[in-house]
């Protein structure tokens, strides 16, 4: 059983409407050691209605590598409206969340 999902890369990104976010990556650990072979699910939580989602929809599921890392392999695309979005990450009952932001773009400023 995992005891932590640590955010590695991708947290606190800010992109303009319609742009692609960089991949999101987590580290799965148990007793402080990396754990490979675990299914990790990434779910979009978009309460402000930005329209942000993974290409093909949420959730995106990946399996952690032998070093315990799990990285999204499906692009996360910013929606047409500005606002804050959370990407919830769940594996073996452990969860974490990325916070990302969609900006208005230069034409709206």
C-alpha cells in the first residue's frame, strides 16, 4: 500500500486559453521507498468552468515506472475560459492534487 504521492513536476503552471500544459508527474512511495507498477489516476476538477481537460477526457491513468514516477502521457489542454483548475491524483487510496491556472490571453487584456 502506498503512503504518499509527491508532486514532482507540473504544479502551479499558468498557460493561456487553448494552450497545452506541460506533463504532470508524481512519485509514488511506500515506507519512503519508490514503488513501481502502481496505477495512478489523474482527474480534472474544473469548478470555475474553464473547459480544461485531458485530450480524450478525464481520468488519465498511468502506471508508475520502476523508480516510482508516474507521468501523464496525454496532453492537458487549457479551456476557453480563464480560471483555476485542480488535477486530483489518486493511487491505492492515497491522493494529492496539482493546481494549474488558465489565463485570458493577450487579446483579452
